[in-house]
């Protein structure tokens, strides 16, 4: 049985220039197979609001829903690090709420949490969480929970000034205690510069090949979610066809008396 991935493993990957992989999961059996496949971090992303619950944006999901999915995923994983993406407004009202909500995910089996954005307040939240024994992943560049203030799905860090600003923020997150930082929708060369100037690893979500790790939404990778596919996602499977095909065959067999067979009865 492979050893459990910890914050130390993740830092060792960075120090030895070794890439690592991150995939989202939202349920027990998917998490189990992703873990078996050797993925390093299983993220219960708040993307589940859209791909698993059919909400329009990630804003609608709450702590109680994230808790259900965190418990299910954590039960399926034995090797990978389990990280819960903290939902919109679950860590913004005050530090006490942040510790309580993030702490709840750890109690349910997560090994760390991910929080989006940058401000003096966010830095103090990260500091308090790590002081409380809750490892944190930061998230810069395009941050979906700030969709309305950013004015849409926009690439971040397109100029030298904007890249320097993301690096400045990343260094502050690093000082406050994050053990990794997701860079979302940042041009590849900007992400390269940021990655080369940080001690903690960067995780690319549409930020190119020079980051230390790559993350994708598993429903995109498995070809399950079909309403849209981000430019940076790669489809490795075709679960939509598999589900359609299996459901159609079952429907046909039921309606034509082919299911169940004698062997499938008591
Ligand atoms: O919600 C999510 O799944 C994410 C990752 C894709 C970074 O935040």
C-alpha cells in the first residue's frame, strides 16, 4: 500500500522538480478509483455546484453540501491527500467562522482546505487556519467566487504588471502559510515566472505546463459533463456515451422482456 500523501510529500515534489496531479471528485466510488489510479490530491472542488448539482455558478453551494461530499470522498481515499474547496462566503464573514467551517471539513476526513483570493483579511485567515492545524491551498489568477467583481471569466496576469501583482500576492500567501497555490487562467509564461519565484508549488488550472502540478475537473476528464468544456481541459474518456448506451440497453431489455434473466432472479 502506497504511503499517504502529506504536505511534506507535496513540498518534496517541488524541491525535487517532480510534477504531481490533482483531480476533483465528488462521490465515494469515483474518489476510490482516482486514488487507485495514483492521483496525488483529490479535490472536492466547489465546481461540484455546477457539474454534480446543476447550479449555474459556484456561488450557490454551501458548507452543508460541501460537508456531505467531503465525507463521501474522504471515505473512498486512502493514499491521496483529500482537499476541500471552501465555498463562497464560508470563510469571509470572520476568522472564527472560517476556522469553524474549515475545521468541520477536517473532522469529516479532509486533510486540507483550499480558499480563493487575496486580501489582508485572507492572509489572516490563512495564518489562523495553519496555526489551528488546518493546511491551506491558496487560489489566485481567475477566482470563480469573484466572478461578479472580476466581470466574467477573464484571463488574469496578461501584462508584466499584472503578473508581478499575482507574484506579490502569491509570496504573501506563501508567507502566511499556504503549502501550494492554484493559478487559474493565467498565461503560460506568466505562470512560469510566478512558479520559478515561489518556494511552494503552483497547481495549474489552465495556467500551462510550467506549473509544478496540474488540476482538472474530473467530469471534464471523464467526458461526463458536456454542457461546456474549458479550452484548457482534456477529455480522456466518454462517460456520457457510456451512460447513454448502458441506460438505452437497459431500457430496451426491460421493455422487451430481456431483463431480468432466470440467473438474475431468486
Ligand atoms: O472547483 C474546482 O474544481 C476548482 C479547481 C478546478 C481548481 O477550484
